[in-house]
């Protein structure tokens, strides 16, 4: 099964990717590396450095046509969300709505 893991270079997303690979799935990871690290993406997963807020990323996902999406991408810094609430909304809500 083709599985897309957003935020797959982060702590939780990378572990979820490992589990999906261990179950024999075709794993694709999307992460913009704003907090995650490329070295966290497990071997065997196909990595795409992309931002969910961009139209070309959404088009890529449509073409990829994953059977499952495991959505772990987010802006998680509370101080940053208080400093820039509109950015937090754009990343955590608007991008998620566009994904689904």
C-alpha cells in the first residue's frame, strides 16, 4: 500500500514511517525540514522536501495518489504560535484542510 507520511522527518513521523516500512508499505515522506531532520527519515522511505502550504505540493500528492495519509506535519512551537497566530493557522489548519 502506498502511504504518505507528512512531517516524516520529525520524531513521531519518522517512527511512524519505520513502522509502515516494517509492514511492507511503499512509504513516501513529505517534510519541509523546518524542524525535522533529513537523517530522521528511515532508509527505504522516499523523501520529498516539500511544504504543504504550497500548491505544487498538493498537486504532487494528488498525482502520488496515496492510499493512506498519516498527517504529522505541524508548527508545534507555542511561543511562535503566540507571536504569529496567522502563520500558525495557515500551517496547522489551512494546510491540513487542503491535504484532505
